[in-house]
């Protein structure tokens, strides 16, 4: 298997390495013991964008692996005085931090860091602007595999704010690579050419009866320009593109509903469906801890900081 010294984009990994990550996450969830650390390991989580699920999930994963956390809040750090991201990371490295988990509004924030010859600590991408979201993709893969036993051959729809969603971009490439058949839906104006060749775009009434997995996306108003933000109305969006109770009746009995969250209830999806029998939204969050444990494990092992699995 390929060594994963940094975990920045799952598209960098071969299908066998991806499957190995999914299997490790599932093994942890099934009770596999955590390998021992070879020495105390220190991590810092830098979240320059707001987060509940990803941040707390990484914290839980780190604690389960025995990693010591160094608290750093970008809102009160020297970033507010003009310090660059690379200098912040070098500072953490200088005081003994072994790895850092970063979410940043800049797409591909990690590019400058991996090219910097002075930076040697481990880097994990917790989301980069409108780029990718590796740990969300991995937990989505784990959720789908646990539900259906495989990913190859499944029909998966990704529906909503495709233009601004790093989850959509990250998931689509990987799901296609692993043999899923993809469908896209939502406002045509929000469709991105990045999805060309990956799947079929259609209206919800057309694609919902085909799908095994209905993955709804959050409307990311914070990434809209002023004109589009002002013209957006939740009622109109829900009526035209939301997963309403009536539209949900078009789904297969065996189909499941997913969403990367946070969910805007009665905007992207009917509130009753969030808590309904087809929903796997909170299951995704539960699975996220084990997915992130797997990512951290691979980085630690590649850096000689954790024993290999026996």
C-alpha cells in the first residue's frame, strides 16, 4: 500500500489504497484495537472556517488514538496580526507539533505548504475553500459500504449547490473511480463543468426513482456573490429543488438519504426526512470519527509514529 504522509486529496490515492482506508475505518468501528504510538504525538487543529462536525469529529478521533491536542484558535492567534499560514504551521512545528488538521477558505491552501522545504509535519485537509473535503468523502464511502456492502454498481445522486460544494467535487471523483454510476441534480445554473463526464444531470422527478443513494447538498450562501444571495429565497428553492415529502415518494424502498450537514431543514430537505427511516445523516456523523481515525492512523504510520497493524 502507498504511504500517506499527508492526507490532502483522496483523488491522489489508488482504488486499492482507498479501499484499504475504508476497511480500516470499518475495522475501528467494529472494535479493532488502536495500534500503539511509538512516542507521545502532538496535533493542532486549525479551523479558519466555522465547523461543528468536522472539528469535533477530528478531536474525538485524535483522542481515541491517544494523540495530545495543542489548542490553537485562529481567531485569537497571530494570524490576526498578519502572520501567514506557512509561518503559523512552522511555529507549531518548531514547538514540537507532529501534525496539523487545517480547514481554510483558500482552495488548495496546502499547495504552498507541501512545497515549502522548511515544513515537515503531517498535514490533513479538513476542507479547502471550494476544493475538496477528504474526510467527508471517506465517511460517505464508509456509510455507503456499510449500507450496501459495496460501492461499485450503485446509482448515486448528488443534488443541490454543485457549484460551491467541495463535498460534491470530492465525492464525485472518488465514487466514479470506485465504480458508482452518478447522477446530478439541482439548479442548472449551479452545475459545474467539473462534473462533465462523471455522470448524468437531470431533474429530480427524472432521477430520484433510479437512485440507491440520494445525497443532498447544503446551499452555501456564504460563497454566493451579493446579487445571487439577495435573489435567493428558501421557499422557491425548496419547491423547485428540495427533497420534499412528495418527491421522496419517488425513491426506491431500499434507497437512503445522505447530507454532509449542517442541514437547512425545509430548504434542501424536508425536516421529517432528516429524522426519517431512510435518513443516514446522523449515521454519517457517527461514521466520521472512524473515518478520521483511519486517515490519522495512515499518516502516523507513514511517519513512523505509530506501530503497524498486526
